[in-house]
């Protein structure tokens, strides 16, 4: 069995095992937290697809919001099932991402300048959602229309068990996309581009095309996470789906967990949602806006002292164990 087939088999087994969690009859609150963690992990995986190659985005909340509101508006105003609305929302988000990324890549906007461009894009989408209050509900948010009895599947309005399975499948798709990118030549090309664009272009790498490829994948995964999150919550709000807060949460989770490892964003999502719930339970409404503040402070600390995140600690511990036999063979 090839390495890729083995990884796919292990991932499938993991999804099946985790899919059996509802059989343990956990409390609804525990299921809610688990579903939120998995969907946040999917968004973080999408962000890390770009971030690990030096394409740092602070505007991924825009893609979550664009996909979520597209899906909800198609359902509320056109009666289009979310099974079709979610792919439509992903296409809208990808189109926005391409319109943003292509001129930036062509003009060689890199580093913190690219981060500022994406940050501005996220705020533009949030402001646009608020401005279209007649359709989106503005800052008050909107709620998808409840499906009549017997049409919950068509409306994708499941109970927590059903959405847990949907979230797991989406999460597995994100990990599979990560593995496929690692196996492709694009991964090597993007690594070269992140080191030196001019040198990469001089050996025949199409810099803009490779960057656009990874951007499309990253935006699509983030958009899928946003649409599923909105459908699960049955409530959309520009601050929680398109603002700076959600973008910062995604960035913090990916960096804290480790954006260079496939399961790093998942580890980060566990930390992020756990911290968010702890602050909410511990302080209630007395510490409004506390979560973004804590995310920002911890983000700085992780970037200074643990740039490879928590997953990087496991890598460092595993490295001596594999390096020792190699050293012994070299000595022999």
C-alpha cells in the first residue's frame, strides 16, 4: 500500500471512529463545542494552506462571510436548497479571492503589504453586509427560513448528530486537500517561491499561477467552513462571520497549533474554542471583546517563542529519535 493510500485509509478510520461519538450520548453542549471545533479546524486548515508558504492573510473572514450569506440569501429569497447554495457560496468566495489575489500577485504585493490588502478586503465585505441590511439584516444578523416538517434534509437543517457527521466529512476533505498539495509539485514550487520569487521564476516556475492555485484551495476550504458554520448555527452575523474577529481567530488557531503540520490547525482550533468558551463561562458579559484581546496577545507570544506552534514541539521530540539511528549508520 502506498503512503498516500495508507494516509487516506487512516483518515477514513479516524472519521468513522469520531463519527461514533454521538453513540456515547454526550450532552448537547459538548456536541456543540465539538462541532464548532471541527468547523474552526477546517477554516484554519484552509488558512494554513496559504500561510505556510508565506502568504499571510488577515481577511479570510471575508470568504467565510461571502459564502455564508450567499447560501442563506439563496435559500431565503430564492428557495434554493443549501446543498446547492453552499457550492454557489464557495464559487462566490473563490471569485472574490481571485479578484483580490491576482492583481496583488501580479504587482508583487508581498509580506505585510499583502496582509494589509487582505485585512482591508475583510472589512469591505463586512461593511457591505451591513449596508445591505434590507436583505442581510445588517448588524442585527439574519436567520435562515425554517423548513416545513419533512423537508429538513432538503433544507440541510439537521440535529447535532447529523451536523457532526457533515462537519467531520468536511474536515476530512480539508486534510485530504492538504495531503494532495504536499504530494504535488506545486508544494515544491511554492516553497521555492516563498524563499525567493525571482530565483523561482528564473528556473521556470510560474509564480503567479502557483500562488493562485493555493489561494483558490485556501479560499474554498475557508468558504466551506463559513457556510457550514452559518447553516449549523442557523444565524448569520457580520461580526462573527466576516469581521476582523473571526479572521484573527483563524490566524491564531493555525499559528498556535502549527501551520506547517496537517493537524496543526485542528490542535489550534481545540485551543481557540476552548479558550473562547472558558472566557465566556468565566467572565460572561463582563469581559466583552476579551477573546480577540487574548488571541492577539497569545498570537504575538506564539510567533516569538513557538513559531512552529504546538505541533512543532512534537516534531522536535520525534526528530532526535529518528536522527539517532541515522547518525549511528553514518558513524559505522
